């Protein structure tokens, strides 16, 4: 799964927090253009099918099973697609790159603020307050995600060729 062909960017793998990822098809398409392997990780509650260039691993239904599996396998240079800020912070600490399904790159300099904001929202909800959920993913969001992922893969390819 993690073997690299001549076209591949060395050490680049895309790992996907697959349980709630709405851009699986976009990931597979972009990765195929660059010959980069994809690993989709989900719990047994979500059935994913492997395809060419896309491997699937299913783990226990436990609340953190997918996150733990990903954290234990991510390496410097891997790209992880997730909406989970806790997982994102662990991936960043290991030198990985994090993209949200809306194409926003989560970076080390912002993760503390994002985690603080998430914590404050959770406190408000526990106190009986309401908070809006995320907006529905639009076609523009999908396009933005695919453009950002393609740009990241292109940059890595160009970096390795020089």
C-alpha cells in the first residue's frame, strides 16, 4: 500500500478520516493524477470500498479508534484529511499536513485557537446554549478542496524533482 512508483512523490500518502468525509471521490481523483496512495480509515459502522490506489482499513466502533489508527501511522509529509481538530493537532505534531474537507489547511500556528474555540462552543452547549452546526458542503467547497489538494500534491512533486 505504501510503496511508491516512479511517478509518486516520495513519502507522500493521503490518509483519510473516512467516517464522515464528504470528499472521498475528489481525494481519489486528485491522488490518481499524481500516483499517490490513499488510505481511507473508518469504523465498521461505515462501509467503504477500496478501488485502484485507494486502500480501506476498518477499525473498532470506539469513539477514538479511527483517530488512534491514523495517529499511529502518520509520518512527516503525509497528508491527512479530517474535520477532527483533536486529530489534526496530533497529526501536526508528527509533521503531517492537515486539510479539512472544505480545502482549508490547518496549520500549527492556528490549531491552539481552533481548539480553544471548539472548547468554548462545547461549554456553551453543555450550559444549554445552542450553536450552529457546519453549513452543508457545496459544489464550490468540493472544488476548493480538490484545488487545494492538487496544489499540495503538485508542490510536493515539484519539490522532489529539484
